[in-house]
């Protein structure tokens, strides 16, 4: 469906998870939670962009696990689904693709906002 902010830029973020279980929960329930330090950036992107895509990777896995679209701003409500302390509010995500993609398939992608380092 068309975004009310359709003339605004699209934003992309790599979301690192400490474990695969959090990604499984996200894919099943259509939610995500991140650290409070990331919340401000993501909420700003949500309100100032036409679309925000989140590309997920488990730390140390050497691959991406898929990508989703951010469907809501991050609220104050916390989820008990993630047992670890340190997470902020929950927000809705719509998983577009659930697939394991090794980093080597994306080595041609460079991030100009991170010293043109490889996207991984």
C-alpha cells in the first residue's frame, strides 16, 4: 500500500541479533525489539522515510537470515519473549524474505556511511 511519506527516502538497517531464537520469535510473531540506543535512530527513520527495511544477521553466523519492513514506531511496551534485559520497546515488522544468505554473496555491496566497508 502507498506510504503517506512516499516522496521520502527509503532507509536500510542491519540488525544484529545475539542468537537465532530472537529471529525465530520475530518471524513467528511479527515483532522486534532492540537496544534503547538503536530506538532513536529507528524511530527517526520510521517517521522521516517512506519505508524502513531491516536486514537481520545473527552475530558470528557469517550470513543474513532475511529481511523485514518496519511496520510501526517503537513503543514503550516491552516483550517477555526476549529473556535478556537491555531491550527497549517492541515494534511491528513484516517479514518479506526468510532465507539464509552468506555474507560472501553481498561483498560487492559497500556502505558509504561506514567508510565504504562491506555490508555484513
